[in-house]
């Protein structure tokens, strides 16, 4: 006799002899499936790990800012920026993408980044050019171009740059409350495409 509980009440029924072995097989498959899902979950890297860590991210930011002086739209925004700004941007993006929390520890977190944009009057044309040039540079340096990573990268750049435009329209002396650092992940795709391993 098998008792199945759940929903409303309980149903008692006789289990046919052939179902005993089948139940064991199904249970084994379910157990294996759950263990496989757990293994897959532990394999999903952060965006920071997937792009290769600090070194390629620093190269991306350095190369991007090398191009800025020759860009008529962006040059006015960054002409007076100190050189350490480039390193700070790399640290910020690294932390947002799941890397070390160096920006928060050394520079004050998200609120500090917001304050740096106050009063800068960034235009929509400058915002778009910033995103486009950064993505062009990512392709030039052959950062991961798989659909999942690129969609996460583009989503972050669009979100972050649009916030920058909004904040840049505020007066320089605007009070900025402390806020948690953004934490960006894979979004809807849930992770990069990785071929299934050969484990049974």
C-alpha cells in the first residue's frame, strides 16, 4: 500500500509490483538531477571572473581613456580628470561585477561615485558615445563576446550611464545619502553558455 500525501487529504492505493523498481529508478534520476543542478549552480562565475579579472578590465579602461582625448564629444568631459581616475573606474566596475570591494574600501562606495558626477552636465550624446566607445574597445581587446556576457555588460553600461546623466544634472552641492554598491550579475540568461560536462 502506498500513501501519497499532499494537497487535500491522503490517497491510499496499491502499488503494482512493476512500479517498485521503476520508483527507485525515478528517485535515482531525480536525485542525480538535483545534484547536477547543484553542481551547475556552483559553476556559474561572476561577471568579473568571466571577463578574466582585474588585468583585462584595467586594460579595457586604460585603452578606452587613451582614445578619449581624440574624441570631440568625450574629450571635454575628461580633459581635467586626474590619471588615477582611470584606475578608480576599473576598481568600481570590478566591484560591481563581483570582484574585490576595493573601491568601497578605498574611495567610499557608490555614494562617492555619484558625487563625482554631480554638476557635470553630461549630455545624452556624450552618454551614448561613452557606451559605444567602451564596447568598441572591449571588442578591440577581445573581451568575452558571448551573448550572455555582452548582454550583461551592455545592460550595466546603459543603466550606469543613464544614472550618470541624471546625477550630472544635479547641483554640485547636492546631498548624497550612502547607498549600497550595485551588484551586477547575468540577468535573464542566468549565466554564460557552457557545454555540459561528460559526468554521468
